[in-house]
């Protein structure tokens, strides 16, 4: 089965997925076998907060890496970051309330918040990430207007779709403003472990000492999306709220089978070694994509320089439309995402593309960018 | 790890779980191995409607067994029935709208609907299942009151918590009334395959020829809850609605790893053979529980006679409270569910207990019911 949206022989610069050749390793296969030795954990309803061993492992890792002192009751295992975003939308907002996001932001998050009927407000970015003065102006405007922001959803580190990373001084300012305006920060941090040039900056969660911040992590980018497995950290009260949801109570802990497999896989250090390998792999892929853009893009095209994650954000000349590039590129066997889907107002992304370097092998990346260069030249 | 709520040495007549000794079989273990041979299906994001092979298998089985002609686009694989109920609550109701349920009904479904802020209305049952005249009166009252019922959520077959099965003539009447009042029937049918005495009655879905009915199935009762895997069938339009949810779009198909394992397991007939074995096992367990109730219950206690599923519903004398029985039984090492949680108005279940026979071995069931008899005698 081909991943959706990818035709046979099409090169995908569209999918924000791990390289499919990395999904199954001998160590992972061995962990699957070990998980089967505990059928009452792997195959039964799990405790609502999730697999106990996995929570112990993950809180330990996060405490070490982010300088935190999380206790077990500050984490819930979730069925991918989707599950966490959906619970946030349900528990932290009511219909018609205001949610602030970066502009652009992750398309499917916009979709989930829209399903919950909230009002979305976007704050523009520059190369240093979201612009703090614009953030402050938005919070002020919403507060004055009587529908103050409840949630700020952000992907501060190796942002999807732009690949940008929010500068550390901006993070401090944003924490201060969020406190002032009573906004919960939801830090979607699923790319944190994929830092290629330097360690990822300090997290919102660490800066705010966990107060009014929820941080979401996932195994979808650094292990396998098919596991449907991630986590969310927050105050013990916040986690108790998620655990008390009807869906949690009915379904039990998230993905017990996957969670036990990953608990077995992570315990001896196999996952962290795997991530080390992915960092090397994707760093090279990123360099390949950036090199190819340098070589093949016509004048008037610019792009971001991601220090981690999966994405490069391309800005086209004002006469060239992302949708046209997407369509023509598809005809020539290159899949990519046009910018429009990542904005609250689609037109704001009319001249942008999102390219990924995680999925396609390097020679395909170079070939695809060559085709893309031709397409843009034709349209310019 | 003990399942939540069960202390060491406690006998559980509380958990509606499969017997834990049935969870892992050699055939299942072999299917896990085969699934690993398709990492791009098992470990990647899946197509949004779910695993293609599993949909093909399940629609074939359901068409054969329920006399239907489902096409692939009429099914979505879900992360357990929880996922389906949650999507129904989201897409078929808005805050404050009316949902009708049997009284009593599955406690966690009440919880999910409450999370979505709907108004719940219960319709009483007798031994033939929900009482149709009461259903009609409720629909009429809600329509006249200006907040007509949008959804009727029902567990018609081997009902949780009562073990009752809705009579076939009542099903026909209910379909007629639901049409008349424009109500979508949500048929939670997760116990259908666990029919011990005779085949399960015709489904709502079959009676209504799939029009305005959603039917939910699950692998949690007949294979392993830890898979987080189930399905929902409906019209192609209804399924497209679920597939179009933000959560589906973001997370991809439900539980790809579990789905591929089960697709491999079910294809050669191993799951259906497993269910044959479960039917024999649980039929004996049911007979053990009913025999023990006959032997140990004092006068004034009555109970239902389930023809399938996991549950027996006990009605205590009017002077004996389920909560007291639950507490005293727990002190003597017997876990069970008091009736209150299964009602919109807890007091309606003050004199009821739900007992399960799926989880505990037969000698434990007999011992537990003996203890229960003593407790009730003391409290009477």
C-alpha cells in the first residue's frame, strides 16, 4: 500500500513521515516479541494514564533532557499528538472561544480546532518565529473585545510547516504575556528530538516551570506513526482532567499494545540510539534539499533554513501561485504541499510551498527539486 | 499489572473484559510476526478509513452474517468503540441537543455524551428490552418541547449492563419510530458475536437497510481490548463524515499496527475459530454464574438471564442498596459494579448490581456469589 496521496513513481516532498526504510529494525522486532510475553499488559485495557513503564521511562528522559522534575502523574500516554490536541480542544475551550495559533501552523490542528467550533486567530512569524509584538497585540485585542484567548497552540521548535525555531528570548516574553492574559500554552513539541545543528532551545514547559503549559510529544516522527503513540505532560491537575475524560474512561489507556512494545524497545536504550541515527540521516537529507534549492531555484524564490525537524518553507515570487506549482509538479511526478492549507485565511499562503526531506531518498530529492525549479521558471 | 480496580486476591465480577487467559494464542502470535513483514502498512500512517485488508474481511463477514451488501466505503476502522461513540457525539449532536438512551445504559457512553454537553433522556426497559411505548412517548415529548431527539444510542443485543436482548418486533417498531421522528440510531453491537443459545436477532442496521443507522463493532470483547480496534458501518456519506474529521485527517487510519495484526489473524479464519471457543467458554461461565445465583441468592433478589455477552443484572430487595453490597463485598474480596453508574439519575439504580462472568474462572465465580449471598442476607 502506498501512503495516501503518493502515486506510484511520484517523489514525495509532501509527506511529513519518517523515511519508511527506518520503520522496522531488528531491535524493534525483538521488542515486539518481548511485549508479547506480557499479554495482560499489552492486550488488555490499560490503566487510564497509560503504560506505567513507558511513563517512567519518558518522564526520566524528559526530566534529564529538559531539566524538569516531572512526576508520573504529570504525564498521560496518548494515541498520537492528535489525541492530545483533541482533548485540549475539548477541555480547554468551548464553542466560540478564542484560540491563538502561529500563522502559518499545522493544517490538521486548524481542522481539529475548527471541528470544535472555536474562533482561530493567527499571529505572523518571521525568521525568529512568531513575532511577539503581534502576539501581544492579538491578546490585547481579544481581551478588549470580550472573547479573551484561552489557548495558544504553538510548534515553537522546528515548526510545521516553516521549519523555523522560535528564538529563546521570544519564548521568555511569550510566557510572560501568556501569564498576564491567562492563556494556556500548548507546546506541540514532536520534533524536539530531531535537532541537527545544536540542541533544541529551552522549552516553554521548562521556562514556565510547567505552570499553565501542556507539552505534547510523539513517537510518530522518531519511531513509527502506525503505533499511534505519544504523550502529554502538564500539571498533575491538568493530566487528571485528561484522564477523567469519558473517552479515556471508556477506552482505558491509549494504545496498550503499542505502548508495551515501545516500553520494551526504549528501556535498553534502543529508541534513543535509533533517534541518533535518524538525526544523522535527516541532517544529510536537509542539506541535500537545501543544496538542491540553492542550485535549482530561480531568482525571487526564498526558503527557510531549518535546524531540525522535517520541513522547508518556500516563498514564491508574487506572480507565482503555490497551487499552480503543486498541480504542475504533480503532473511531472513530484508531490508537495501548497501553502494555503496552513493558514486560517488560505489566501495568506497563496505564494508558499512546504517541502519535506524526511521521506524521499536523497537522489529523489535532488531530482524533484530540479523539476520544481523548471515548473517555477515556467510559471514566473 | 493488575487491571485497574482489582486488588490482588480479589475476584472480579466487575470487569467487562475477556478472560485474560484467552488474550494470547499461538495463532495470534504468528499473526503478529506476519504483520511485521509489512512495516509500511503496520508502522506508517494508514489510509484514513483504516486498514484496507481488514475492511475487506470485516465487510465480507458482516454481509454474510447480517444479510447485508456493504461496500468498502461504508466502514471505517476505529480505535475501539470509544472512538466511534465520540465521533458520533461530535458529528451528530451539538451542545444542548437531545440524545435518547436505554435506561440503564453503558456508563462510559453516558460520560462521553456528557463531555459533549448533550441532554440525555433515558427510556425504561423490561425483560424484552427497551419499552417501545415509552420510547415513542419520549420522542414525542422532545419533539413537542422543541428539542427533538437527534440520536438514539442503543445496545440492543446482550445489553450492557442488563444482559437483555431487545425483542425483534420491538426493533421493527423502533426503526419505524426513529424514521418518523428523524432520529439516527446508533447500534452498539459489540457483543453480537457472543451469542450462546441462538443466533443474535436481526440488527437495527439490517432492519433499516442501513438508512440512518450506524452500527459499532469491536475486537475488545472477542479478541483483545489492548488492540484498541473496532469498526463502524453506515451509509457512505456517514462514513465520509467520520473520515473527514480533523482527528482522522491528522492521525490517519486508526491503530495501523493493531489493524494489520488483526487483518493477518482474521484472514485464515483464526479469529472466527477463536470466537467459537470464546462462545463455549463464556456460555459455561454464564451457566456457572446463573447456577450460583440460584443457589446462593436470598429471596427477594432477582436477575436477568442473558443469552449472550458478559453481564447479569441483579435487582436487590428495596431495603438493600447496591452501594452497600459493593462496599461489603469488596471488603471480602469480591469486586462488582453497583447499579447507579448506569443511569442518568443515579438513584434509579440504587438497588441494582451488574455482575460479569467473562473475567473470573468458574470456581471463583461460585465462591464470589456465595460471599455475595451472605452480604445481601446481612444487609436485608
